[in-house]
């Protein structure tokens, strides 16, 4: 305490010395400031406002001349609004200039010359033109405007205003020299003061080193230790009160950091324990492969969290060469949504391969056998395709509407009725929207016949685009959704592109609209029909299909997909 008291006495002595230096330089500074103030007052209070007002006066003259000319050309009376407005302002500017330049005889004389030139222009040019226009003599008014008198009067007015501005600028420049001399005197006095202050500051820094810098160095070493990972290093609370308060805040931050690090360690341990289960679940949701001549299925999932999504898609081989295609979207994302998606996928596969080939009935069977779902719900599209005829029977359980792309020359041949179709056309293709045929997949909404089955026919070259709401609800930084209109525009942008190119183009458009990590799973498939002779292996839904003996579970459900 005695050491701190001695340091404080030394600081007070330095402060007293600084006061003496300040008083000594104050007299010199006041004298130089008075000189500078007199010169700057003249410029700031009179010349600068006068220069601004002269510029405004010239602008008003130009406005009046332009207004009259516009009126002569267009015969539109509204052009004179600017003329009248400027006519009100010009006397105000003139009176202000007379007040500001009252003690400048030369400048006042030039101002009178400007006023005379303006009055000559008004009496010889503007008024005759306006009077002729009022009488309907447009040609006469225009002859006045083209006359040499008009050019002479306007030129003289502009020249007089310009001369006045130049004269005001010269007066402004003359004040700069007087200000510069006063500033030199002020700078010399300030230089002396700065030298003395530097001496005082050096002395104070030496005195304050032991009182302030050493505690700061101790605080810095402790903070660096924490930054290096030694989180148990305590932050010392020494030095002035402000520094002690700062050390207390840093110590609180260190304690919070320690808690977060320990919590993170526990989370990593939990993740290490759950990792194998997540990998197994992801593998169980891998899509099956389809080899169906004349049928192409391409799908992609971009999960919102890690590698596991609540969205999925799958295909199954059905009797008679038919193919079942399923797309699902479980509310939420992550491992919990993945588990529910796996249950739903297995039950849908079991329904289709177990003899319930009607899509609507298959969804109803799944809901009856799904059990208690609590607050979790899902949407799904189930389609049964006959590659030979192109007939597609489908049921949409609360899912976003499907999009049927008809290429040029393939617009005929629909089977059944399309529910609530809304065509969007381009020169070479059209898109028909296929709305939902039933409610969400939930036991709360189950009822006999709740999910209807609709049908359509795919002609060679047609494509069926099915997606989840993660695509259309993707938002950019302004909160704007990607939306169905942008999706339709992207599908129709290049109608001739193949299924994989169409899928990649849509996902790239969504990513460009909403870059960064998606907030929801994004999933889509493209189901297209080609000529059987040219389909080859192009109809595969990657990876290759497994034999019946490879399928999991007694129901015969195939492995479904959330991977790309």
C-alpha cells in the first residue's frame, strides 16, 4: 500500500507540472487563435456563404431559362413550375448576397451588374416569349428564343454571375494567407507544449510501469496460458481497480470455457458410442438398384445434418415386370428421423412386395401397421410403374405435388385422370402438376379409402419429377423461398436434358439460391421412360438391384435410400 501511495504522489506532481506548462502555452495559443479567428470568421461568415449563394443564384437562372425553353418545345404549361419556383428564390438570394457582401464595394457592384443582366433577359426574352405563348403565337415565341437578342442576354447574364463567383473566390483565397500566419504562430506554441508533454509522459510511463504494466504483463501471461490449452490457469486479480475488474471478467470467461470444453468432451464420447449405430442406419437406408428396360430412375438426397436424413427413396421389383418407386419425407432430421424413415421404408416395401400393389391401399396398410407415431409424421409418394406400357399408378400422401414433364411429341397418351392439373408450357415441353391424393402418413388421419390412387401414362421421353419440400422451401439471405415457380422454370429451362442432368441442374439452382448448409433435407428423384431398345443399363437406380434372397426382413422390403 505504501508503494502505491508513493506512486500516486508522483503522479500528482507530474499533473501539477503539466498544469504549469499548459498555462504557459495558453497565452501564446490564445493570441494566435484570435488572429486566426478574425480571418476565418470573415471567410466562414461572409465569403463562403456568399460563394454558395452565388452558385444557387446561377442555378436558378439556368432553371428559369430551361423551363421557358421546355415550355416552348412541348407547349406543356407544367414546365413553368420550375420557372415560377426559381422566380421566388432569386430575390431571396440577391438580398442575401447584398447583406453578405455589404462591406465589399467591388463585389456589390458586380452583384448589381448581375441583377441588371437578369432583368434585361426577363424583359427582352422571357416575358415576350411567355406573352406570345399565352396568345397562342407559338412560332413567334420560338423566333424570340432563336434570336440573337436571346443569346446575347443569356450569355451576358451567365458571364456576370461567373465573374461574381470568381471575384468571391479571390477574396476567399486572400484570407488564407492571414489564417496561415496565425496558424504558424499557433503551431510554434503547440510544438513547445508537445515537447514538454513528451517529457512528462516519459516520466509518467516510468512511474506507472510498476503500478500498471507489471500487473498487465501478469494478466497477459495467464491469458496466453489459457489460450495455449492450460485451462486450469487462474487469472490473477492485481493492480488498479479497473484492471482487477477486467481480470475478474476474464476469469469468468475462462471458467465458462472450461465448462464448454468438458461438455464438448462428453459430447464427443457420446458421438463415438452412437457412431456405429448411425452408420448402420445410414447403410440400411441405402437405395436398391433397378434394372428395368425402358425405365430410368435417378435420385439424390442432400441431408441437413451429417450423413443421415429423414428423406429417403427406394425402388422394388414387382411381379409382372412392374416396378414400385417410393419417396418419403419424415418430419425433422438426424438420427431420430432416420429411424422412423427406416420403419416407414420397410413397411412400404413389405406392402408392395406382399401383394398390396395398389399405392393408396399400400399407404393405408402401412398406417394400420405403423403403430404409435407420437408427434412424428411423414409424407410419401408411392408409384407402381409398368415399363412396357408406361402406365403409372400413384398415391400422394400429403407430399409436395409431383411434376410430369411432357417432351415435344409425347404429350398424348395419359391414362386415367390427373388430379388438379396445372400445365406450364415452353416451346418444346410442358409440365403438369400432380397434387396430393390423400392426407399425411399418420394414424390420426387413417380412414378407409383415405388415400386414393391416380394414374397417368409416361410416353417415351416423358419424365416424372418427385421432390420433398426441402427444395422449394430453401431460403436465401433475404428470407425468400426457392419456390415452385423457380423449380418449374429450371425444369423447363433445358427440357431435352437427361434425368441425371435435370436432377443436377435443379440441385445446383437451389444451392445457388440458398448457399451454405441446408436447414432441411433436400431430396428429389426423376423417373423417365425411354425406348426399351436404347435404355440399356441407363434405367438403373444406383446401386444394382439385389436378388430376392438379399432383401431384409420377413416382409421382403428392399433397402431404401437416402444417399445420392
